[in-house]
C-alpha cells in the first residue's frame, strides 16, 4: 500500500527513503519501477577517512564483502541473511510449492528451504524458450545447487562455529550472487516473474525467454 501511495501521490517528486529493514528494502526493490527508483545499500563502517559508502548493487552483497577482511563470519552470515530475504520474495512471486509448516515456522523459512524446492522442481518448472521450444534451465538449477551446498556448509559455519575464513566467505558470496542472477532474463533483463499467465499456470519474463511453470506443465 505504501508503494501505491508513493507512485500515485508522489510520482512527480524526489523521494528519499531510508530503512534498516533488509526485507522491506528488498520488497520495495521488487515492487517499485526500477526506471524511476534507485536502490543503494549502506556499506558497513570501516575507517573515519573513508566516510559513508553506498553499494551499487541492489541485493547488497557488497555489504557482505565489506566484512571479508575483518570478519569473514559476518560476511558469510550476511550473505545467508540476504538469501533468506531475496529467495522468500521470489518464491512468493513464482508461486513455488513448499511443504506446510505449523504456525510461525511457516513464516521463518530460510534460504535452504527455498533452494531445496527450486532444485527439486527446477527440471520440470524452470525453462528457457528458444524458437518456440522450451528446455530445462539446467545452468540455473546447478547454480541453486551450488549456493545451497555452500550455505549449508559455510553459511551455517559462519553462524554457529564462527571459524569461517575469507576465501570461504568470498566463494559463498559469489555463489549466492550468481544464483540470484538466474532469476533475471539475459535478453530483456526482466525477472522471470514479470508476467503471469494464470491459465497456463506459469510466470515469465517480459520477452518469454525464461519461464517458471508452477503448474509443472
């Protein structure tokens, strides 16, 4: 509703919004028109002489990278948190079918829950269309599998044992960032959930090159 208010009542003004809520930041980035809005993440404080820095990437993985030298555990944990938020939004838009969980557990799913389902359904659901023919998007599924593997090993290591090293954290961040890139069409640069055809039970990008068939057609 705030998005609707911003677009209808303040569309002809310059608006600056600041928030510490990563999930709301991600939701706004999904719903507001990227042609009219710029999204920046505030980088962690490092030195007085460096000053305030903004990440150029909307998903804020630069925020995680900023911890690589001083706190690899924080870098890995931040990457995992970003994936928790980003994947939950994509799962909602793509109508991904997830097992029922009781009460608040249903709202507290983590990246592994979403990635597991994306991997499980990927062969049937995630398609690339060329010359009218759809084929499984195997590269995307493989990227999801790699991100999930590293989140389970090094992401959990960062959160619990606190002995992650910089090279591990860097590889984890790169795998997570790569996995998210597969949701965006390389041709029209729109997300796979840009358009929905409820009759065919699928969502697709603007040009139709990428499709997620949530009906498993």
